[in-house]
């Protein structure tokens, strides 16, 4: 498998190194177990002759030539984790050159993978329009507003869609590398994941901080504060809208545009976050915790925690031992 990693100035150092390490370890294991060439031929390429990482380290890149025909192109994240830094970065000349090159490679039949904030660069090309995708969870509101034609689901960690795949925040780079190794050999992927004490995660949901997402919009931030004060009560869209001096339709529309979910779903997220905090940080039994977040019994809360977090009460409490 020929893999080209597209390196741009200011990329996320860990994303690049963990990707290279995963493929390097896979090639080493393969060399011990089988004859023949390494399964992964990895190159670092750039649209510029000189590229530096986010920490200022020089990255050796090879030039992109017409005879470079990768099977997969990987777009690592830029080290720009806030909107005020990311938006200007997307307008840089080298980023525009990279977008044009991605379109060329895609037209030639290459598969394209983007990790974390790298999904923004891929979305800029238009290739993700009407395709499913994920991205780093804390920039999901910006992604959703900037690329309304992309079917974003930031709760997922890895989303294949046609000849493209996107992954979630930060260590999604490792999830992507393991996923590509698994496509070549499930046995090899198992060896690499055990060696690195890592495995592909299916969801970002346990890591999402609802309050952080609310910062993206003044109305959503006010709704989040109101919701936290009313977690014990049954949810009423009209009551929430009245308290915020807006219409139910406007609140519904803003939640969908910014968060990609209904006000009720976001209210449930806040309940889960509060319940998780109480499960892990208090001595209350599950029935008492359920009452604190507005559920009539612990069984309902137990089911919701497992659905939203993929883990039960015992597993959540075991995390602290």
C-alpha cells in the first residue's frame, strides 16, 4: 500500500509521529512474519520544499511529482486548535495548493484520509459535500456552520465514506493508522495495537464537553446555562424558549445549526454529563443520582449512560480506582 502523508507548515507534531510510528511498527512485525517487501510504503510529501511542524521542527518532505501515485493520501491536523487560528490558516497559499493537489489525486483514483482538524482541509475541497464525516469534537460547531453540506457526526471517531475517511480529535491519527493497517491485515493490526496499548475507538462521545460546544453561539450558551439549572425538571422546549426570550422554532433551529441536534438531545447530553460526574465523584446511589438529573428511577439512567457513553456504572466508577 503506497501512502503519502501531506505535510503542511504548522502541522500537529504528535499526529505525524504517531502515524509514522504505527506504520513503522507494522512493517517491522510484517518483516518478521513474512517474506517480501514491507506492506506499507510511506512517504512524506509537501507542496513546499521546506516544511516545519507546529513546534518548529523541520520535516523532510519529498516533492510532489507527476509520477507520485499514492493509494492513500493522509492529511494530518494543523496545530491550530481554535477558530481564530484555524480560519486564517485555511486561507494560506500552501493550504490552497494542497487543496488543489488533493482534488488531482482524488480524480486519479486515490483514497484520501483526514485526521482531526485535517478534515477541515478536506472539506474545503468540496469532496466531503453530501458525504458522512467526523472531525475534532470541539470544533464541530464551526465545521457544521462552515460546511453545511457535509453530513457531520462528531460523536463518531472514524467515518469511512466512499474513497474517503475522516477521524476525530488528536489521537484519531492513531485510530486512522490502525484502521489502514487492519485493511491490509487484521492480524497485523492486532499486533500493532497491542504493542502500542491502543485500539480503534468507535466514539468520541465520552470525551465531548457540552459546555465547550455551547461557547460557539450566544443563544446556545444561554440555553446551556438555563438547562443546567433545570436538569431535575422534565424538558419543555416552549418553557426553555420563553426563559430565553426567543421562539421555540428559533431555539430548535439554532441548536440544529450549531450542535447538529435538537434542544432535547442537548439537554440529555447535559444530564448524562452531570450523572457521570456524580457517579464518579460522589457516594450517592444510582437512584439518588437519577433524581438529581430528572429521571424517575436508576434503571432508566443506567440504560442512558450505556447508550451515550458505551459504559455502565461499574465501569465508570472503576476508572477512578
